[in-house]
C-alpha cells in the first residue's frame, strides 16, 4: 500500500510540474529602456521622459502595421504588391526600434520593414513617430521625407574621362565615360540630378562619436540606362533631436579610387 501511495504521489508531482511549465509562457519580449530597440515587436521603455515606462507593440494585420503605445494607436499601410508577390516577402519582419534623442530623455519610435527583392537584395521602409499622452505623431517617412537631391556637373571630356562634381558629397573626381554615350547623351546633360531609387538598408549607431546614436540609411542611386558613377550607393546620416530627424551628411557608400584631376 505504501508503495502504491508513493507512486501516486510521484505521478502527482510530475503532472504538477508539466502543468506549471505549460501554464507559464515565455516572458514578453520587453526591451530595456537603454536598449536601442533591437528589432522587437514589443518594447517597454520611458518614451516621453515622464519616468514611467510605456508599452509599445506592433502587429501585422492584412496589409497594415498597427502601432500601439498604451491607448494610442497608429496604422501604417504597407505596399500591397510586395505582400502579394512572395509567400515570404520579409527579410526582416515589421519591428520596433527606440531612438534616443540627443540632449533629451525622450525617445522616438522607429518602425521598420525589410523586404526581400530579386533586384537589389533588400528594400527598407521606415517610419518614425513621437509619442505623448495626446497621441502618436508620424514625423518622418522614408518614402516621402527621406529624399535628398544629388546635383551633379560633368565637364572637360578627354581621354575617355570626364570631371565629375557632386557638391552635396564634397566629391570631385574624374570618371571613365564611353565616348558614344558622352557624345549621344551626357554632353547635352552636363548638369542634372542623380536619382535615389531605393532605401536598401539601415542601422542605428553612433556615427560621429557624440555618445548619441544616429540613424544611418543606405540608398541605391542610379543614372538611368547607363551607370557611370564611381559609386552605386550612398549613406545618409540623420541626427535624432527635438522630436525630429536632421540630415547631417551624405557620403558615398563605395570606395572611390583616387584619380588625377
């Protein structure tokens, strides 16, 4: 009889342990308030400097991202074609990152999506929001606000090369140009704007060593049917301050060889 009771007791303990492990799910994916975000779907941090942690979360519903902070909500509409083209459209699923503001205890909310594409590898869509008790306000959108005009001038064609000037990049160099292309097109378009085609990647890091991270965005640039630039991508560096993004500088992503003028 005693053996039977011990067996029953042991079974009861095993069942209790199994029930406890099933009824205590993994802790929510919270973020430390000093963390920069890390690509989470749920974060807990003091966003507006009132020394009270705020819970922010995102969910994907159809073709919308729902951003929720406490009782405030914002809806981000995604590109329907990107969702419909592929059964696995995301390189990185919709995520929340926190952006510490310079000289402030406020944080901005960055919502990001990285899409898989067959043409350039990835395409990034980014949205930045402020939060306070009155609501969520979108202050920046990579599709509408993240556009920088890169004006260029070419001149002095000789020996299969032209002089290229891009003031926004502080770039002055000589680049090789096909003679037929120069004579047929570029000689009549010696001044123009280099097109930014796609935001391909982003990162959050302290670019200028001021102890506050910046948002760095990589963009693909194009000159049309014939690519003649000595670089294919640029980096745009944004400072995070006063509830806004401020463009600090634009630099070529690729190494440009030194060339004689």
